[in-house]
C-alpha cells in the first residue's frame, strides 16, 4: 500500500500490503468467532471499550492530525475538529449503551386476553454479528476507521471489519493500530476489530458469509454495486448506504427581500466548506425571480468569485468534478467561478482546474430551462441556482429533485411562512429539514437523523446520532423462558433499563 501527500503528490510506501483473499477470509472468520463472546459482554464493559477508543484518539491527537493533513490537505483546524467529533461520537455511544433504552426491552406477562390466554413474552434487540464498515473519503476520522458506523456497530456488541479508504491509507493504519491496542487492553476477544485494504478485499468483504451487515458512505455507483452484492448472497444481509444527495435550499420571497446579502454569504460559505466535499453541501438553490432574488444571487456570486482553487481529496474526484461541471455548464449560465483560475474550457467558459484542485463555481438557470443533469449531485464546490417565478414553478422544481439528506428553507423575518406547498414538497424528499440555517453541519445527538429517501440512502435509518445503533441489532423474543435463560434487562424485579411491562413504560430508579 502507498500513501500520497496531497500537497506535493509525493508517494510513500507503507509497511502493509493489500489484503489477500486468504487474509480477508481469516479476518472475517476471526470476527465470527468473536461475535458470541462480545455480544455477551455486560453493557458497562462495552461502554468502557468505546471510551477507551476515544481516549486513544485523544492521546495521539497531534500525530493523527498531522498524518491526515498530509494525505488530505484539509488543514489542522478542520481535522482537529473532526477528531474531536470522532471521540465525542464514541463517548456518546457509550452513554447510549449505559442508558439501555436502545434495547427496546418489553415484557408481556402471561395472562388472559380477548383472543385467549397469552404466554409470557419478552423481547429486546440483540447483537447482529460481524459488521463490515466502508470508510468514507471526505471524513478521514468521523466517517472512517473509528467513525460513526464503527462506533455504533461496536456499541451494539458486534465485531467490526473496516475497509480502509485508499485516499488516506496511512491515517487509517495509524487509527487501526491504536484501536487494536485499546481493544486488546480491554480484554475483548481476538477478531473484535480489524482493518483491510484494497478494492478486491472491499468487494469480497460484503459477500463473505461471516458478515451480517454493512455500512457504507460513498458514491451512488459504488454503494449500489455493494448493495447488489449484499442482496445477491445466498443469505442476503442488510446494507446501509449513504450515497448521493443534492440538498436543495429554498429561498423564499420574504428571505430574498429582507436578508439577501446575509443569506447569500451563508450559502456560499456552506458550498465552499471542505472544498464542497460534504455529503450535505447545498447543491441546488431555489431563488425567486426579480430584483430581490438578484441580490441573493449576487451575494453568492461575489463569494464564489473571491474563492481560491480548493483541494480535492483525490485526483479522481477532481477529474470527476471538472467533467461534471463542464457538462452542467453547457445547460446553464456560469454566474461565478473561483478567483484562482488555472484553466478554462473554451467551449463553455466553465472552470476546469488542474491536478487535484477544483475551482468553485455557481451556475444559474431559469426554472423552465432546468435539465435532469442539473438536479443531480456534483461532488465538489458547485451550486446551481434555479430562478422561480411563483410557487407553482418552485413546486415543479422541487418535484424534480430526488431524495436528499437535507432540505433547507430560508424564511427571512416572516411570521407567516411563504410557499407552503413548496415547503411540503421539500419535506417529502429529505431526512432533515432546516429553517434559516445551512446543511453542512450534522450534530451528534439523540434527535439527529442523517438519512433520507433514495438515492441519499437506501434505508430508513440514520448513520449519525444515537439511533444509528439500531442498524446493527435484531429483535429477539423469549417465550415462557425461565429467568436464568433471560438477559438481565428482561428479568422481573427492579428494571435496569427502560422497559415496557404489560404496556406500561417503567424506568430504572436512581
């Protein structure tokens, strides 16, 4: 395996090779052997492991940030904040595990019902088995080796096999080594955590019979291929993919009238954040026609024009962005492009960029001229402004947008919100609806939902927040079981977790 310096393109060989088929098989089998013991751990011990992993990240903060910055050029401030988030995610799931409500513990005692006698039934969620996690390119910590998928899968009591992203292989190795040490120190069974490298290993991993579920963050094409492989197995498994999202923003007439400059600057900052390589980047902005809307677009355009070329995570992503931008510019007006001009496509005037840099751009099109390609995600610092004449036209645009992780509505100072039909149409296409805010920020919390209708994700579950643990659990019911055969959470007496007993919610005391 090699690691590339994102700024100099210098290649460094690593003391690790791509995972062979035999190596992958051994890793998956060890995970399967560890599953039973790990699932049997008390919740307190599992929470302790998550906290130990967070502590290990914090202890190597400087080295991890430096390595990730070398491979991604995202900068120490951004990466330091992301590392803090990653440790926080692990500690959050430790609290989720201790709380125990995620188990959905339920007890129905034996007794008469209108349908006849009911047996004693007790139900809760249990560990699923070894989980495959596919690391993302754009977050080398928070959605990578010890990111949210790994944290939630371990919290659920499952071994994890992570497929490293080649864009930050050295960072992945460094995180994996500290994770292995923390796992071993906890006394967890061998096979609780492992890292594999290579395209072939990633394809084979989702098909290995030991794997019971997979989590993925990446492209629509890559995720679709892995999902199809997961479904084609003799015993299909759940595949939770975060795939593609354009994250539409609706600027209402009141917002354009009252706060055009403020909203324009905020939108531009959101588009440019992280080089436009956030899954929640606002890629489509609906702005009213007329002078007020012109001021919004002018504000966004000024910020885009002043922006320098931005680093892409990989040369392949930079090339895909340039091709996508050139194609879209053929169907729209190039309203703004970044100030650091490397080259320009003579046919369209579209920003082209060089190497692994991308130049930000803003395209503009009337609603009546919107094409199918303009409402598809282009991964990078590009936004498309669509000008609408009235609510009917805004609704028509929204109805052409596929499912997204987010939808944002900028309302201005209105007490009665504009465009109710357009707002309803947006909510039907998103997993999170923001008012008077920008989508490039996903809080780790109990109420968070980071998911949405296809193609943003292929499931109803979130990949961020406390309920992300639900993906890697399955329900199990015990009927007429003796007490010694029941888990502690389902035994009679003072409850140790929130439990619904004969229909009534009972909380632990103290």
